[in-house]
C-alpha cells in the first residue's frame, strides 16, 4: 500500500512517502491536496505520481512520529488554503455493534425499537444494492469544517459547554472534488471521530450537536487501502496504564451499507460537489468505551490502530478549565 504523510517545518510544508523506517520527501509538492490535483490533471493514479516524485534522500520517521523532530506531522489531508472548504461528515449505524450501542443509549421502557434501529434495519435490507443501483440512504451527520481537524499527537478538546468527550475509532474516506466537479477518492485514513456521547444520550435529537467537536485523522493517508474486513484496535491509556481496549473489524464486509451506496448518498447533493473542495467522511464505529461505562478524563491518551493503515493515531483528551459564558450577539440594525 502507498502511504503518505504531510509534514511542516516552520512555514515549509512537504508531502512524504512512507518507506519504513524512513520517509522520502516528494519534489515540488507541498500538500496531498496539490498532489491529488496533479494526478487528476495528468490522468494518472495518485500512487504513480507519488512514487515518481519521491526523492532518494530520506528522513527518519521515528522522530517525526514521536514529535521529536523539526518536522511536525499534519493531518493526513487538509485544504491548505481555506480550512472551511474541507467538509467533515460521517455515516452512522453502518456496523452491527454501533447500532447496538445507539439502541442501548436511547431505548426506553415504552419502546421496543428505536428510530436508530429502524434506520439500521433499513440499511440491512437495502444498503447494499447491485452495482449501478441506488440503495436506501444511511444516517448522515455533519461534523464540521477543517477548523475542527487535528493531527496525530494533537489534543482533542472537551469544550466548556460539553458534557463529555469520547473516542470513536473509525476509518475515514478522503476525497477531493476535481475541476470537472466530480468527486475523487484520494484514499483512506484511520480516524478518531470523537463525540459528546453523554449529551447525545440525553435525547437522540442532540446527536447533531454532539458531533460538533474536534476530531483527528492520520497520521498517514493510505492511497490504495484494503477496505474489505480490516481489524481495528482502539485503546485508552490513563496514567501509563491501559484503562480500556477493544478490537473489532471494519470495512465493507462488516457493514450493512456498501461503500458505493455511502458515497452516492453523500455526493448526490450538488453542494457536496463544489470544485476544489475536500471531504473527509467517517464510515462508522463498532464499539465505544462509553458503552462499556468508561468516562474519559483529562490527559487520557486515545489510540486507534488500523491494520495496514500505517502507524497508530494517538491523541490526548484535553478538558477545558473555563466556565461556560453567554455568547452575546451584537445587533447591527
């Protein structure tokens, strides 16, 4: 698999090809966004362009990954000029375990089947249509813009107005919209979708607000990944000890919706096919530490490791120390 990282030293940005235990910097390329557009214009595969531009000179990967180098890891994709032109979204209720988690979060004694489970069953029945056909739409949510995106090693924040913060280990699809207004899948990356599960638990209608939090992808973008049945190991470390860990599988074989169906229902909207935009779309989680009764604390380290997707993604949970303040709107009238 072709694995790429984005790195920065001061004001200088570069893309590098992972060639363990080193990385090879690409010539004349400051972002994966730029590299993708070069490939689209040339009618070439991204992996071919990356290998053509990779220098022989190498950098040691360990110091970069561990935050001990002048070169700092960036997120595995971004819009280098306008962060707001990077749309972050996701698809829920795609995995059996994820549906069980949501059902247990919202069920009451008066109902046998929540709306979450109804949507999940619709996906089981019609989420994997034949090639070229359109299936039922999955649950879709908006996560934010590139301003909410964090890289490996950066903290994920629980703001003062939040009730909680919890990991969601997932695989994310990475896309750019070409000059022909067509979506191109650049690759995939491991991610931590990170949400406020306690706020969502109060009422299912809080789901939208619970998703408006920081999130992370990377450290590597995998250009040609396996997305059939992929093991994901997620763990929470607290004070040097493993507080919680689980392994599950993601990918098309583990989901009730096909990749084709998920992508169609995301990009069918004209607003999601605006030339030059970047899209990061999370494909769903199968298990959560929150569902096992774990409440993350300030300083906890969340790790997501997807087999074949490069080095693990690590982020520390950071809780705001500030008290909520009323946001005042100024009238111009």
